[in-house]
C-alpha cells in the first residue's frame, strides 16, 4: 500500500494554517496530544476531536480540500470547519477507527 506523501504534507499544512489563524482558545486547551478539533455541519456546527492520523486518509484529505475552497484558512471557531452533514462525517471517521 503506497502512501502519497505530498497529500499528507498538504493536509498538515492546511491544519497548521488553520490552527495558527485560530489562536489559543479555552476550547483548544482540552484537546489531547495527537488530536485536533474539527467543526462539522451544514447549518449548526458540532465540534469533534479526532486523531491526527486521519490526515493521512485520502477521503479526509478530499474533505479538507473542499473546506479550503469554501472557508479558506480563517476558521473563526478555532478549528477546521467542514461543511458536510454530521452523519457523513461520523460514518467516514468511524471507517478510519477515529471514534
């Protein structure tokens, strides 16, 4: 199984830019090492804390790219924002063992 390094590197850069724009918020203090916050939802956003290992998954990288196109790198909630239904996200994350 081959791992596409450029995609992983790009996903990490998106995460770094997102976190650097969000600053330090009280909500970010309760995230364990090796995890990050992500906000998911089409209307109302729900916060999830997921492992960074999800960044290497091609399906998640595709969601990140779509998020970048829609929201850019400025995430006012302090974490990455993805505009998809919670059901779609939880189904995707559970396939990767993130929940």
